[in-house]
């Protein structure tokens, strides 16, 4: 099993969601959300967003506790709008 596919120790069942729920399209731009609640960039395609989420996961996997706490502190929420998945 790949490291990004395994459940992180800090996660609880109610935070689990499928990978496809992390992507959304708004005004022809694709975004992804993180477990930390961040909305990441506009991308030109879902495929590019999918690639960039793998880069982000590698970054978070290697990050120290200080960096992770900053990500959690900067937590944002996904806007309540109709989006294409």
C-alpha cells in the first residue's frame, strides 16, 4: 500500500472521504482540498490538480510538526457553492 493511501494516525473515521471528493471545478478551474482543510490553487485540468495533490502529499509526509501545525492553523473552509466534480 502506498503511504498516501494509508490512514493517518491523527485522522478519525468522520474525516475520511474518497479521493474524488478532494477535487472540484469552479469557473473552468480545478482545485483540490487537503485534509487540513486548505483549498489549493486553480489548475487548468483535473489531471494537473491530481498530479499536484501527490506533490502536496509528499510535502506533508516529510513536513515536521511545526509546519503541520501552521497548516492546521491556516485552515480554510470550502465555499458552499455548486461545483462540478
